């Protein structure tokens, strides 16, 4: 409970952070992994957070909006922001393509009218399939124009007209896509469940659903559940024909899955579910540093682990889905590393330990004290000699102590209940009636 | 008609009493109903040859009528204080409990009268001990609650004779018998509330908490103000004892939960500040709510928690550290100022003395170094055996009581009708046990824990 509150507080703090410069990010290659709305979303997100990449990101976003969408409102707002930034930096401003804006506006309007008329006709004819198509087309159109709430409404409406499992899945995927963009992850959950209950799901669809559910868990700070789903995702999702690049890239799956797993799995789970997972290995090939990270952690090379984490931190802070979890995940990974480091020993020299974790003894002592209070490590600190000692459990004394305490509790609670029973029997209940 | 047989004057009354006091049966059959109908003034008069009935009647054989006489005189306008006190005191040592239980109201009047008179006389304390003795004889068993209980404990509180209350308080109340003790639900609430206050005065917080819990979790369809006051004390005492508000039984009435939530904001905020173990925050909350604590007369308790937070913090440190310098301790528990290490040392010393922690302080290093140890009690002395045996005995007594109750329930009309109904409709018998035929569930170690955690058998 406390921890959860803590997590939320931390997330809020990282919401508007500015990243000086990315460590390894190459904007062009990074963004080429995506298409559709998420591409624009990610670019605008980066532009907002990272001043160095701002101009390029806005330009790429504008390009994408102009080429592949009818979302003129977003185009204008992005362009205005770009121009603001350019003026500050003293560059000539970007010229907005007004003819495109005008023509798009008109096109969008006429298309909308046409689709609405068509839908009306379908409804009059009462042919289920046509009505479904009509709603779907209208939804697609709204989606294209960036009107997500209306798109969601249209997609949801197709539900009543679905006749085959395929239709249901199509509807679910559409709703999930829009809900992810809207950040409404509880919606995502319910539709993933709905889709999964249909018969004969193709493996690709299955993979997409897993990823969507995983994102929802990630948003909810449920890292373990998220990790499991990411790790179960089939690599088919990375094939060009059936990729999910309007939501997520295979590289992301490697990163999200790897970090969540490190932050929440114990050693044996890490071995069985991550390192021995042939499917996930293929994802890891895409992001070799994550593979190194996991192996480093598993082989107890903590300086390597911390080094890699440090090097990539800024990049993750620029990720649309991951940014707010970076601190939490990093904290958890560090905690687990500390716990694991100590686990085989009876006593540990804190000077050495501090060295491996790149910190000084004072800070380490504080970290360890916190871990001990939270019962993650069963040990005690010899602050004088700077040694961490494992706690010697005296089972026998513990049993005696517990037995005596239990006897007391038994006596008290039984007496209390006997009294209560007799009070009830005599009807001595606190009530408004007078003597 | 019994009315026609009623004595016409005091002489006849005394005659009537002595005739009918031979056996308990005649007392119940003839004496008790008649005495009830005799008009009050009768009990105030003397006999025709100017004797006081109090001198004439035997205090043991005629306990019932004697109670009537005493009760009436206690309420009279101008009693002869010294003499009356004398009579009451000697009566309290010899009365026949069975007779007195026939008129619990009158007996209560006598007891109250004694308290009033002794206070009038300028020495309330002298009433305490006789009352304690009387109460012990008056209650059918030590586990019975009577109408005298709460007023007795209240007297103890008022005259600050906390220790005198202990022989009564140490018996857990489990039995309720309304006809012979004339109690009302407030008797239960007040007795345990006052009892808790006595225990708080004696710093036996464990027991105080138990008493307060009984008050709060009493069966209720509305919330009594006593329960709310109890909750206020409950929250502070549980902070002193456990560092957080202790849990309440599941069967606590939901109305009580609701009213407590609405009316004890100060205490809940204060408790969450304490739970954070942040000294500054606790002090801020304390300042914020001081007026309320004072108004509720809980300021003393609240002040104690300000002290307790340091002790709690130090206790926490023993879980985390083997050795720690005094300066670090002062820092960790939130002590400030130049003298902080000295104050910390003081706390540590006192906690070692009271065996709250086990530690040694060494001044051979600079600043002083504290080494924390485990509890040195290895549970391998005869003391442990004694303790265990005592505990086992207590548990057995409790179990026997449960078995007895189980049998009673098994014989009760409600249970039989219900189980009959269940049998005919094909459902399971509630509780799954026949009347007292298998009390084994109390002995089995596996069922033991379940039995404690899960109150369903009784609720």
C-alpha cells in the first residue's frame, strides 16, 4: 500500500522532466520503427522533453501528419509550437502549408458527410454487415482526423453488428488501439479479455493482445504482470507483414520486457522465463544492451548493470510509455541487486559493497537500512565496523515467544466472544431505547 | 390477595419478616413479593418500643429486608450518617448474597448510599475496600457482570485507589445474567471503560487496550458516546503500545466504525503522523489538536506518545543495526540540538532498564557506541515452564467455558428448532457440531489458529 503510494508520487515527479541530451538515441532510425499516430505522439513527446531534438522532431511529426493523415488541427498546433521554438532560437520560421490545411479540411468534411449518409442508408436497409462496415469506416475517418473520442464511439458501436469472431477481434483491436492512445488502460484490459475469449485467435493477434495488456499493466505499475506478458509475446509481431508498429516496436518489447523482468523477477524466474526463453531471445537481439544487462545481473556483475542502466537512462526518459516508470524500475532493480549481492553471505564488508554499487558507505548504509526496515534483507548493520551481518534466527526462542503470545490472544479473543455472545443473548445491545 | 396480609406497622413487619426468613424458599415465596409492596415510609420508622429495626434484624438471615431498610435510609433526607455507615459496613461483610440478588436495584442503592455518605463524612476512601469485598461475594461468579461493577470502579477512579480495583478487574467478564444483576448495556460499556482508565493509570496498556476494545466492539445498533470516547483512548493507547492503531474485531458494528471515522479525525490524523515515525510531523499534529485532546481529557496520554515515538524509533533501530553511535541514534530518531546524543543516551538507558531493548553502551570510543543485542531470554529456564503451564491452564479454563457454552447452545430451543428445520430442508447444521458432542476442535493445533482468526463460530 505504502509502496504503491510511493510509486505514484514518484511518477508524478518525473512527468515533466527535461532531458538534456539522449545517450544513444538516433531519432531517424528510432522513429522509422513506427507508423501512424504513435509516430506523431512519440515525436511530439520527444520534442517537448528534449530541446536538442526539438526542431527535428517537430519537422518529422509535421511531415508524417501531412503525408499520412487528415488531422489538420494537430498539424497547425505542432507547426505553431515549432515556430515558437524557432523564433526563440533565432531561426527563420517554418512556413505552414496552408493550401494543404484548407484542402484537407474540405476533404475531411465532405468525406464525413458522405460516410454519414451511407451509414444512414445502411441502417434503413437493416443489413447488419453493411451497418458494421459503415460504423467502422466512420470510425476510421474520425481516427484519421484525430478525433479519438468519436472514433472510439464508432468502433464500439460496431459491437452490436459483429457476426463472426473475426469481426469481434477487429472491433477489439480498434478499440484497444484508440484506448491506448487515449491512455484509458482499464478499457484496454476489458477488451483484451473480450478478444481473447473468441475462438481461433491467430498467433499474431494473440501477440498484439499480449502487448496491449502488458502496456496496461505497465501503466498500472504492475511490473511483474507486464513482464510476463511481454515475455510471452511471439516474435511474429516483428515481421513486416503483421507488425504492430502503430502501437509498439519489437525493440520496445525487448526494452520494456527486460526492464520489467529485472525489476520484478527473482533469480530463478529470471533464468527460466528470460534467459532460457528462445522467443524473447530474438527480441533481445534487437537491443543487445538489454541482453547484456540481464546477463550481467544474473551473473552478479553489478557494476556492469549499473553502468548500462545509467547510459541508457535518458533514452528511456524520452520513451512515450516508459518515461514515468524509469525511476521506479531503476529503484527496484537496484534494490534487488543489493538483496541479491548479500544473499550468499553471512557478513559483508560495506566498503567493498559500496564500491561495487558505485556509491559511498554512508549512502549505502541508508539504502540498506531502508531495505532492512522493509524486510527485504534479513540482516543488521554494524555501523561501527561497517559490516553487514545476516540475522541469526533463533527458531526455538521464536516458537516460545509466539506460543506464549498466541495463548494470550486466544484467551482474550475467546473471552471477548463469550462476553459478546452472552450480551447478545440477553439482548444488551447499544440502542436508543431507554431503561 | 397478598395485600390483605401486608403488615400494618413496623412491629408487624418485623414479626412478618422473622416468620418468613427461615428458608430461602419462603423468602422468595412470601417475603420478596410483600416487601416490594410495602410503602417506603415504613422502612424509615422505628418500632413501637423505640428500637431501630436495623438493630433488631439479623444481617445475615434477614439480608433481603435489611437491604430494603438500608436502601430507604440511604435515600432519606437527614440520615444519621455515622450510625448508618456503621450498619452498612457490617452488613456488607455478612449479607447473604442469594437474598440480596433478589433485589439488585436496592442493593445498588445501598452501595451508592455508602459512597455518598462516606464522601459526606469527608473520607470516600473507606468505602472502597468493603465494597470490593461485597462485590466479590455479590457476583454469582467472578466472571459475572453486576450492576455494582461500574459504580465501584468509578469510585476507585474518583478516590484514586487504582490498585484496589485490580482484584475485580483481573477477572474477565464473560457471563451476563440480567435477572439477578439488573444490568443494562451501559453497565458493560462503563465498567470496561472505567476499567481501562484504571489500567491506563497503572500503565498496564495491554489490559487497557483489551478493555477498550470490548467497549468499542460491543454489539450495537447505534453508537454510544462511551464507545466514541473509548475509541479516542484506544487510538492513543495503541500508539503507545504498538506504534499504530490496533485492529478492531471484525464483528465491531459498522455504525461504530462510521461514527468513529466522522468524530475522531484528530486522533486518526495524529495516529498516521505517529505511524510515519516522523517526530516533526507528530509535533505539528500535536500542536494542531492540543485543544481537542485537552477537551477530551486525553492530553496526558497524547503527551506520552510524544515521548513514545523516540522509543519506538530506537526500537526500530535495533532491528536494523548491530552497533550505532549515540550521535547517529540521535539523528535517526529525530532528536535535535547540541545535547541530542546525551538525550539519546538517556532514552537508551531507560529502555535497557525497562527491558524494552537489549543493548550495551560503550564509551571507549569517541561519542559512545551502542551495541544492540537479541533478547537474552533463551526460554530455557524454569520460569518459562511456569509461564507456559500457567498459560495452558488459562487456555484450558477458557476452553472449558467454551465447551459449556457450546452445550448450552446445543440444548437451547432456538438451536434445536433451527437444526431441525435445517435437517428437514436438507441443509447443513450451522456450525457443523452437534450439541457439545465433539469439542475436539479446541485441542487440535491446526484448528486452533483458525479458531482465533475466525470468529464465525460465535458471531
